[in-house]
C-alpha cells in the first residue's frame, strides 16, 4: 500500500516514514505544498497524509486542487491543536479524516487502515432537485442557469440535505455530518445557516419540522 506524506517538519516526516514503513507501507514524503501536489498528480497512492501548514501551498490549497482535478485519493489531514475550524474546513474541502497534533501513532495507523479499507470514492454525481443543482466536484450550485454563491458551510449543508432528501433530519444529525462529530457548540447554529440557505436558494426547498428538525422537499 502506497502512502504519500506531505509534511514540512522534516524530522517529524522522517519519523512517520520510518514508522509507516515498519508497518508494511510504501511511503513517499514531500516537504512543500507544490511538491506534494506534483507527486499526487504524477503517481498513484492509496492514502495521502496532508499537513495544513505547508510552504508554497497550504494543505487546504493542495486538497482543493486535488478534488478539482477529480483526484479522489483518501486524504487524512493533520490539524493544529484545538483546530476546530481547521477540521471543519478540511471536511468542507473534501478531506476524509483528520488527526489533531499531537496524536497517537497507534491511532494514526488505525485511521489509515480504515481509509484503505474504504478506498477512494467514485466521482460524486451532480445532485438535483427541480431547477436546483449542486456539483460536488466543481463545488458549484445553480438554480436554472443562475449560479448561486454559497459559503463552504452553506454548501456542505445543502449537499447533506440533497443527499438525504425527504428524510427528517435533527439539528444534532446535521451538526455531526456538516460541522464536526466533535462539535459541542449551540445547536441553533443550524437554524441560522438554514435561514441563510433559504434566502439564497429560495423558499419552499427546506421544510421546518417543529420539534424534529428539517427536511428537504422532494417536490
């Protein structure tokens, strides 16, 4: 199994390389964003371990570029300590998992093996509902011919609702999938973002289920 580690701290990257090699992985290392992006485009890997803070290109930029090029190799991002927003942004851009530094090496190996079992997902299809369409790969939303500008969080919320259209979804369930499984803030943030979405995509798409949550209309 081939793993690409993109990490600018050379001593840490070498420790990862030696440890993962001992576990039976074939490991290549890049120390800058541009070098990592080039390697990811030139070679095939089973998983990419990607740090956020990188010279040349940030981990965010590398990940965004990979997904725009329809490279769906599973990506595990390494985030800063207590980097709640780092983790949320990573998932918004298409990361498959994350670990917060410092982390347990045993946990890293377990997470990598889980991603290897899962494999790379197929290119996501365009999601539609009436004249509304969302392209996960291009990260665009249209209503008819008009493009709708959404923030990363609004986009993630709409994508989740479209993938679960017709289902009653609680605020907790939405937070877990769109924000972060470890989010422990105010659940009413969901209500705020539903309001943002309604103003942008138009009324009638998102239904409020009193005492339950929300549901995307199937009509």
